[in-house]
């Protein structure tokens, strides 16, 4: 009996140890330590860590796996970039207790298609889908089924009372056939504003936000993505006309991915190369971004905000 008990305890201990072990990392993978907001951090001060599978190989897609400090998985899915997360396909997020938090589909880094969420205890929270609006710049979620924190289903087949609760943002109102309907109210702790919106036939008719200085902002679009002021077509024509191919890059073709911040005043800062083409081409792309005459700033509910923007530039020589 004593031997049997020891065997059982040994098996339990072995299982618990395996659960807490860090995942294996091959010589082609890259390990990155992250802080509480997923910025790079030191090993001593990290809250999460990320493994980019086959980072040191040239591939079309890379597998991203994020883990809690405990070794439990946070998130998994594929990215078209290896130095920055550009989501493609299905992404799964987990609570630290191992239960699924969400499953969502992505295309070109934006949510598109089905999404399902669960509460921490495993109860289902919502089912719905993302659709692209505003020319494909913005992903808009349409709830189909929703259960509140007390387990009551308040949205059935796209109709009922719905609550948006994401990070620092809270909003509530009615939905009809998956679209917002009537009066919606909400607030954002991070950006420090509150708002009231009126929806008709599934579209925002008008909205008013009040910022931290008690200033009112009127708007008819909840979100406006930063973009070239004269449109993407004008921007790419500008790039094609003004791009100077260095002598060292003659005969070279490739694609450069750039990331930068469009400020509240329409300026550009913090330009970063996500995928390099080398041979001096990156520097030329950066020069043109810096010199491009005008960007339209992003807005959230009529309030101008900084927006992180990424763009590909194809080189053919």
C-alpha cells in the first residue's frame, strides 16, 4: 500500500512539474521577455515571454507563442512578420488557469471573421463576428450571442442588451440583428472620456464625447484611422516618383515593412523597420516617410489620438 501511494504521489508530482516546465526552444527560435504591456523587458523584470518559432529562417509566416511567467500559455497564432505581431488566421488566448479566454480570426493584422470569448471559470461569454468598415481600416464587432457575468443570456441571435467591456473601455446599449441600435453610453478610463451615441439602422447617426477637460466633441464616426491626407493612392505615387535606388541596391527586389506613429497633429515619429530589404533601401524608405507632406491624425470619438501605423513598400529594380 505504501509503495502504491509513493507511485501515485510520484506520478502527480511529475505531472505538475511538466505543467510548469518552460516550452522547448530550438536553435532557430527566438526568446523575447515582455513587460506588463508586452514591450521588451529584461529577464529579471519580465511578466510574460514570447517564443517566435523559426525566427532565424526565412518564412512567409511565423508562429508566435506568448507565455505567462509561470510557463502557462497566454496566446498562440501565426504572424506574417517576425519582429512585430501581424496576426493572420486563428489566434487563441488563455487565462493563466489554462481555460480559453478567446478565439478570434485575423486578416492582415486586423480582426476579421468569427470570435468567441469565455469567462475565467470556463463559462461562455459571447459569440460574434468582426467585419471591416471604413474602407477596411477599422474592424467592427457584431455580437450574435452574449451572456453577462451572472450567466444570463441578454443577446440572442443578434438581438438584446449588450455590454462592451475591453481593457479600459466600457459601453452598453441595445443591438438589433447584430448591429448597435438606439442610445449607447460608455467611457474610457485610459483616454479619460465619456460618450453618448445614437444609432439608426445599424449605423452611427451622431455622437458626443466629453474629454478630461470637459470639452465636448461631436462626431459621426466612432473611430478614424490615421492615413495619408490625400489617400493611399497618392502616397504610393509619391513613393514611386521619389524613391531613389542606391547604387548598392541595383537589381535588388524585395519588400520593406515600416511602422511609425502618426501624432495628434498629423506628424510622424518613431519610425521603425519591421522587415528589412537591406542595401540602403530601408534608409530611403524612412526618408520618404519623414518627408511625406501630410498625414491625417487618428480619432477616437472625435478626440485626436496617436495611432501606430504600419505600411509595406515593394521594391522592384
